[in-house]
């Protein structure tokens, strides 16, 4: 059985399919667990992945709101309020890359 993560990493999975898988993952992350608790760190990673999908195909305007939400969510930290500084920095860099790509157009 193929997992979502392995399908995303596979070079044979089309970008459109990867984007759909990430979108479904984001929807699940926003719903939270059975008690409705949302892990902001996990949600931030999912939002970042959606932005990355758009960015990887040159759709930087579409990527921006996803990266912006990812930054805002990552700043909240995990369920214990701990912020992963490296992950936050990576998402901010992706946001800056998308902004710079739009300015150059």
C-alpha cells in the first residue's frame, strides 16, 4: 500500500496529484484530532507543502497565501507552544522566494 508521504516523494507522481494529496492532508490537519485539537506545527507543514506545490510550478501568486498562513501557523508552535525555529525559517524563506519571483515578473 502506498502512503501519502511516499506518493509525494515519488518522482513518478504527477504534480497535480501531489497537490491534491497535500490539499487532503491540509484538510485533515485543520480538522484536528478526535477532540478537535489542532497541532499547529503539523498544520503549518501541510500549508507549507501546498505553497511549495504551487511554487514548484511557477504559480507564485497562488503560493503566497499558503506560505503566509504557514508562517502564521508555525509561529504558534506545537501543542506545547514550542516553535520549531528551523521550520519557521524555511517557510519564511519560501515566502520571500515567492514574493521575489512575483516582483521579477
